[in-house]
């Protein structure tokens, strides 16, 4: 079918931005941020471009920490159980900090620091009773063999009965923390086999992370220029029809999400103080260009964090208003920028999308190009966002 005018505009936005190499903290990421800012400003938004100092990777901290865990395994095997236990425990604690959306990431303070760029665009009454923050990220990840989706396709196609009984994929990031945990347990109990296996697994994980640091950057069209395209479309619609009374809309395009939410954490440090929890809600848009749109129930690499039911119900009702079908019941063993406000007590909902294999299309893969995005799904996400803005006004009036 011929694309609609909206779908054509979404494709044009994604194609323009995906031509840039947008590794976190790169010149391409900054150029993309400026491009987005200019177009949101043209929509009449009050735009700020925030430059923030962050580290800028996830593979370096995880690699270093697994290296520490491997050293702990060696210590246990050479008779220094106390040292090995401490090293394994410290490595596991550091990985937990880095993968669960929290603010305490001790190791990153000692790593190289770089600059990422957030675009913050406001529309509506600055003194409105309620603020809805709609956010996506414009940076892109490096690829790796670990993102190959062959296993997911095999399981869904060959053992569908198993997949029908689960609501999430196994937490694969558990493998990243597993080595240091095994070393700590082996050191504590005197289990040489656990320490040896844990040390070897930690060393292998560190090697995978080192390999990933040299891999090319993907175009990142679905993840997550599809979400950015929705922000731009919402900006255009709000220019024609401003937010209703009582609602201020913030369109946030964050950088360094692919560095485990560092851009969003920087936004939190700068802006959460002026966004009261009781008067602010968030709607995260991440990878909305696969065939089936999903209202995510909860997410997390290592621990599942449930999204608040009130905001999920509001977005679900908005989807019904817009005539958009949302898949329910899925939880993601990934982590998005939505975890940051969620862990700070805000009302948050998150929209994603999946293929028939229950994974985002072309996730962190070189085929994640502008021509491989389902723009009907992206347009539907825009409809849900606009209806959520209207629902936020009704909720504010009722309060």
C-alpha cells in the first residue's frame, strides 16, 4: 500500500537522521540533536539543547567489572579466598548498579568522560497543572554477534507452546553478572569449581565487551529513530493544535541511552527538581517501528520493574480512543530510559513494538535501516501519544 502523508514524513525524518553515525557522545549524535532541535523549534516549541558530561559506553564498565571478577577467580584458585571474594562481590555489585537504572555507578566516575546532548522542547502553558514528558533517544548502538535473532526465531517457530506460556525472554544480562557472582560464592564457600567457572565466564564476558567496542555503529532506525520520529510528528501536530488547557508537554530526545541511560540520568539531575512527582507523568517511546505495538508492563535487565497501573491504563484508554490496538502482557528483559523516572517515583508508561518472534525488529543489527521500519506502527504510536495528551488533560481536570 502507498504510504500516507504522515508515514512519508516519518520515513523522511528517520532517513535523514539514520545517515548520521550517532554513537553516544559522538559528533554525529550532537549533529542529530541539533537537527531535531531545529525542527522542534520550527513547530513553535521552547527548545533547550543540554550538553551533559557522561562516560558514554556500556561495554567498557561491564568489561572492566568482569575483568575484576576474573581476577577474583584467579585469587581464589591461588589460595587468596578473601581477596577473591571481595573482588567478585565488588564486580557483581558494580554490574548491578550499572544495569538497573539507578544513579549510583561508582566505576563510571573513574572512566573517560565525554559530552552527550539532550534536546528538551516544551509546548503549552509553563504553569500548567500537569506536565507530560514524552521521550525517546537519538543515539545508536554498536552491533555484535550477541544480537543475532536466530535463537529467538527458532524458539518461536519450533516450540511455540513454550513461548505461549511466558511473558518475557530470559534475562540474558544475567550472564554478564553471573561470572562475578560465581567467583564471590566460590571464594566465600571454598568452592574452587565455582570460582574457576565464574572466573572463566567473567573473562569471556570481558572479551566479548572488548570485541563489541570495535564493532561498527548501526543505523538505529527502529532503535530508536522511530521514537524520535514520533516526537517530531507530535511537535507538528501540537503546532496545529496546541496542548489542551492544564497540560504542558515536554518532548525529550535524549542522548547516550545506549550507554545505559546516561543521557536520561543527566536530564534527571538537571530537570527533575522542577518536575513535581505528583504533577508529572512520563511516556517512553523506544523501538516503535516493528509490526506490533506493545504497551510494556514492566522491564529490566536483572530485576523486573513494573510500570504503574494508572499510567498504563491511561495510555491503554488513549489507544482505544485512537483506534489503535496495543499488545498487553509483555515484559521486556531490556532496559530503556523509562526506568529512570520510574525508579524516582513518577507515573510512567512505555511503548515498544515486536515482530512475530517477540523481539524488536533488527535490534542492534546492521539491517536496522530507514527502509526496514514499519511506518504504519510508528504512525499509530503517534496517534496514541496525541490521545494520551488529551487523556492527561481529562485526568488533570478530574483531579
